[in-house]
């Protein structure tokens, strides 16, 4: 007896996140985990289903010297625990699909060429995503590889939300406002359709607030505006990323301070955001419990930018029917949600403090004109569903 499954992979610079889904019906997760510190002191963490204990151990350097060997280690573990599982499709999270891809794609040679061509658009993520696909191609030469893009959900932005006011040739070269976290927004929007179809048909702002953070304005299930732009650096402040800054700051750092572009990039991506402002941590839990002014200021800035963007996105949508929180902070931090919603009755938001403290799904009062909700996101299942769909399509072709 074999069991049809799909493996989903999310390859980062030094990590490989994976999950295994039974796809005989609606995808059901069987296992989830990650290898971290690939190429340095790798460690494996895995949850292999309810009946089995959590596996967590240091790996020998050779077991995860690169993405290829890390995947081989993961597969050995999965084969040991799920001997009947047969993966004929592997789904990959790919950060950038460029202007062309607005849907998940089966990875053919031309698609792979296009993904490589897009690497300069996301130099910190895309090469690792590609390494993950190549590792899976080597491990499963007969399986379909499916790429699911973080940009795809936003590809139908109206043009004025797709452009920068740079010379037109740059738009043609692909310098556009792509938007990211699309797999998360697709999941949340799909959940809204299932549980509150009238809201899904309306004007919704989703706040994905995690270590990476962005917001998206969704009209009738379609993204019309996002706080992230050309890269996943724009918009809200994040754990270590700065969010929106005046590009003039870059000129100043380079011309007046003599920094190299790599140094500036490192500051913007790794030393800014909550970490940079607080000087303590990128972790919201740590900041919430740190009673020092710099931590308060970092939180104040985070909340202020979210409220500002909420107003802008509501204007882009022509009003607001629902605000949905997701991501580690959005799903868990009562304090941050309360501070974001405080005094926003003018936009139709009235938070129910008891429901918010209970972490309920609906956290607005019955008098609130717009609904406030918490919907835990699930990017992996979006990939698993796409992998199953493309496998079925290829079998039918
Ligand atoms: P993510 O990247 O979605 O996993 O989210 C990570 C962020 O969520 C970190 O800043 C965590 O501190 C934050 N987070 C997780 N749980 C909580 C919590 N209970 N309260 C406040 N922040 C939390």
C-alpha cells in the first residue's frame, strides 16, 4: 500500500523548512520541521505527528553541509517514519515570481531559467529557493516540482499600485511594486471566503505581523495594494528590517559615511526594525516584557506605522469591512492588537477587549461597523493544495 503525499519545502539562506502532507483528499499535515544552521552547526527539529515524539538533535556537519545533504537527511527521517509515503510532487515556496507568474507553476527548464533570471530581484532569498528546487530534483527525479510564489497573489494590482515614479524604462525592466507574503494572504482570504463570504466579497485589510511584517488591502478576494514593494524591505518595520525609509538615507550612508552598499544592505536587512530601534531584540515577546524606554519606542513605532498604513489601505479600498490579524505577533499579542485598534472607531473598528484577551477568532464588538478577526495563517497548506492541483492537471493532460 502506498500513500500519496506531497513534501513542501521552504529553503532559506541557512535553513530548510519542510512539511509532509497526505494528499489523498484535502491535504492533511503528517509531519513538519526544519534543518537550521546548514553549513555551520546544523540542527534538526521535527514534529512527526501526534503519536510520535518531537525529534530534535544536532546533526553532523556532513549531514547538512548544503541544501542537498540537508534534504537527504530530512528524507531519511521521513522514510523511516512514513515508509508507505510516496511523493510524486514537491511544492516549493519561491519568494519572487516577477511580473510573469501570477499562479503556481510546474518547474520546467524555461521556468527554472526565469527563476534564475529573477535572482537579482531577491538576492537574499531566491538563490536559496532555487537550491531547494535543485536538491528536490536530485532526490526525486521523477516527481513534479511546483513553485509557489510570494508575489503571485499581488500580480493583479491596479497599475498605479504596481509602479514607482521612476523613469518608465525601469518599469519595463521589472522594477515594480510586487508585494510579498502572498501565500499567507491567499490562505487568509480563502478562510474568509469559507467562514464569512460576505466579508470576503468586501473590503479587507490583512495585517501579517510576524518577524517579517506587511499589510495587504484585498477587494473581493483580490489584492489591490500591499505595504511591501520591490523587495520585502518596504512598508512596516519588522524584526530586523527597517521598512519604509527615505531612499536619501542610502545616499547619505554611502556618500557621507563612506559605507559600502553591502554594509548598508546589512544595516537595512539585519540591524534595523525592532532590533535596531530597541537595541535589545527583534523578538516582540522580549520587547513587551522589557521595561526600558527604547523597547517602548520600538513598539510605539511599530504600532504607529501599522495604524498609518491601515488608513492608507482603507482609502485605497474605498472603506473597510474587516481587519484581520495573522502572523506570530498578530495571532498572539493581545497588547499589540489592542494598541493598533485603540481609538479607531472613526474607521469603524470597535475592539471587544474580553474577546481580544481570549484570543477569539472575532475580536470586535457587535456594534463594530467593521469586523476585527484573528485568523492563524498557514502558508504550507497553500503550497500543498497547489502541488496537488498541478499534479492532477498533469495527470489529466
Ligand atoms: P513569525 O515570524 O510569524 O513566527 O512571528 C514571530 C514574532 O511573533 C516574534 O516577534 C515573536 O516574538 C512574536 N510572538 C509570538 N508569540 C507571541 C506572543 N505570545 N506575544 C507577543 N509576540 C509574540
